[in-house]
C-alpha cells in the first residue's frame, strides 16, 4: 500500500469520486443494489436516482388566481352561475358583457379575459357587476405556467425535500426512483474506551457509537451497527473482513504506535489504500481504503480529529455513493488574524460574528467543547490568514 498524503481539497474530491465508483460497481454486480421505487411519502429525504419528468402540467388548466368574477368584454357585466374550485371546466363560452363568480383555483370558462377581484368590484342595484377600482392584471394562471408536460422537475442526485416532493405531487407523480441509502457499520477501536460513567484515569468515554451514526444518517447513509472493538490486530482484521456494508467507519488505530492496527488489518484483508493521511490538522492520520464493494473510512481516535475527518471525507464519500454532487465549500471572512506556522491546512471550528468568523475557544484534536457550539469549520492555509481575508469553510451537517 502506497502512502498518498493529499491536500484536503484533493482528498474530498477523491472521497467523492470513490463513492461514485463504488455505487456504480455495486449496482452492476450486486443484486438489489440498484435504484428503489418508493412512493412520495417514503421518498422524502432520499436522493433521486434519475431526472424526474412531469407527467402533467401545473396548473393543469387556466384557473382563477383570485376570488372574484370571470369576465369578458368591458363592464358593467351581467352575472351568471358561480364556478367553484373542483368543478369541471365549463364548456360554454363566456360572451362579452358576461361575468361569473369564481373562486381561487377554479377553471375559468372559455372566453374569459380577466378575473376581477372581489375587492375591485361590486353588484349594483340593477344586479350588474360594476368595477370600482382600475386594474390591468388578468389574475388568471394559464395552464402550464409553472410546469409543462415532460419538463424536468428535479434532476438526478437531488435530495427530495418537502417542497420538491410537493411539486412532484402537483404534477401528478405518485412514485420515484431513489438511490439506495448506503449501509454503514461504525467500529470504535480502543481498549481504553468505556461506555458509561465517569472514566477512571487511563480511560475515556465512548463519544462515537451514538454520535457518528447520527451524522452519517444526516448525510443520507443508513447505519446498521455501531460497536466497540479491542486494540488487537486479529480482532481488527476480523471486523474489517466480516463487514458486508457499503461503508465501514472506524475511529482510532490509524497512527503508528504499537496499538495501532488499522493499516495492518487493511493490508491483511487485501484492501486497496486510496488515501493515506490528509494534509490537515487535526485529522491528518485519516485513511480511505476499499475492498470489493466496501469502502473503509478510518478516522483518528481523538474526538475533534475524528469529527473533522468525518466531515471532510465522510460527507463527500456518502454524497458520491448516493450520486449527489460534491458540495462546494465557498468562503468565509476572518474577523481576526489566525496564525498557522506549520505546513498543511489548520482546521478550526468557528463562530460567526458581525465582523466575520472567529475561532471557537477550547479546541485541540482531543477537545470537543469548541466544536459543540460552532457554526462551521474553516481551513486556514499554511502561513495563516489576516483579518478581512477569506478562507474556505466546510459545512457542519448538524448546523
């Protein structure tokens, strides 16, 4: 396995690319790994597997945009039978000088020139409709104004949010093809990790088996298991070898000490190492590997470093698995000078102020306090950044 220390931007791109490759390979070779057809309610929050075309126009007919009267010709108008929403479209043409009361959304009859709003007209003593406020707007929504038949409603790789599902329903869609949520197994490596209570000296609390699955689920994955694993070369290799999920996420064991067995375990099971370390702090000793249709995202054991790795590589990796585009980073302006006198990017949790981004307090690779109240992560390049300069941020999925 060859070391491939990468800049963080290149590592994000590679994680996204590998996710896309894995999804394609799995769909081609594994039964049941292709797109799923779900009804709209079940598809909420899922990722569209192909462009969604409109089976019907929106609106499907010319209709009233306001409560009032459908009119033809100049007023005053004689008043005919009312038309309400849900009624079948009228077939009789509205002649000049005629008006029919109409409710919002109801189909306007043929010959309608405008809908006069209720507040713009009144019925006079002779029973005729008389406009008392001038208006040049028609207040008629033409058929297909919002969506034409066959038009692309939502593009492939898009998350189906409630408004997008509502738009699909408005056009007559009943079900959609979505990408299968990649299954994930989380393994927290370390003899020193305990699951409850105040740790004694030499121990630390497990902060990952509950939180990492939640973050991965936010990205669109489907966590199926989370377990603690002893610092043992054989046990680590067995966990890796037995995994049948699309994604295995581990914490700990990625450095070079006598109790760090991740590299050796990946080598023993014949995994291909795709990314070996990323040029950032914290999070530098993160790894990405693949065997068959399973990809292994191996994060450092320190809490902040692991969270940084999950955000930097885990988000793009799951996006690739789902067919989503890589999320752009953008920029954030520094409110204060931030030094970085070492090579590589310095990843900092930040808070947003009126003057820009300010690094949160209490943050090292072993701390979580600064991240707990952060608005995002920012990556300060080697050499640091001055107040007023822009640096790239990375969105936190829980903010």
